[in-house]
C-alpha cells in the first residue's frame, strides 16, 4: 500500500492510500493547506488540533453552502441540443459557396 507524506497546518502526516491515488491525496492536502492560514488566525494559534478543527469547520461550511444552494446550470439535454445546432450551423457555413 503506497504511503503519502504531507504537512497540514504545519504538522507532518503520512497516510496510506490505494495505488494511483497519491496525486489526488496530495491535491486534497493542498486544499487543506489553502485554508490553514485563515484557520490558524481563527483559532488564535492556540494549537494545531484547534487549527485542524477550524479547517474541518470551514470545509463543512463550504459543503453546507453547496448543498443548500446548488449551482444552477444549463441542463445536460439542453446543452446537447445546443451543441448539435452549433455543429449544424458550422457545417452549413463550411459548405457555403465561396462567392456567397
């Protein structure tokens, strides 16, 4: 089982993972570290454990926001229809005579 080592909020960790998941685990650690400075300020710098708690709370807050206000996007079937129409227009433009 591969092992990945990284620091979060100034503390070293080594975590086991499945083969091939090492880059993903490192990316997750980078996300945690992106929050660590703000979490350290929020925790008053009292302890690494408290900083980790604040990181967890910040992530939970982000997750809650996403669950309660999901991103509004264009439905996939509509995107498919738009793509087909754009392809048809592009084809028609390519087939148009040069003197038109």
